[in-house]
């Protein structure tokens, strides 16, 4: 593990310390978790963008999924 120095606004440090304390975490542990979550969110956004671009390049054709319509019917 490496030590990294960050410059943060005082109010952000205060908020992080408060929340980290509520979760019984150190400031560093909370920050690591937050950075991992931010990176995961960006990865999901990139995959969703690729998905959108794929459908723009090759849109769903009429009737493409009609074979599966009966499978989507809920029986009460």
C-alpha cells in the first residue's frame, strides 16, 4: 500500500471524518472505499455508453424479439 497526500477543503475533511466515524472506519479506509465506488461507477457508465452506441450502430429490428413475447407473460 502507498501513502498519498491529498489536498481537500476543510468542510470535506470534516464530513469524511464524521461519516467515517459513524461507520467505524478510518479516514483512509473510507476514502479507499469511496474511490473504489467512484471507479466502479465510472466503469458502469462506460459500459452503458458502449451499450447505447451499439444500439445506435445496429438498432433493434422490428420483430427481433417477438419470439420471446410469450416468455414475458406473467401467469397469476
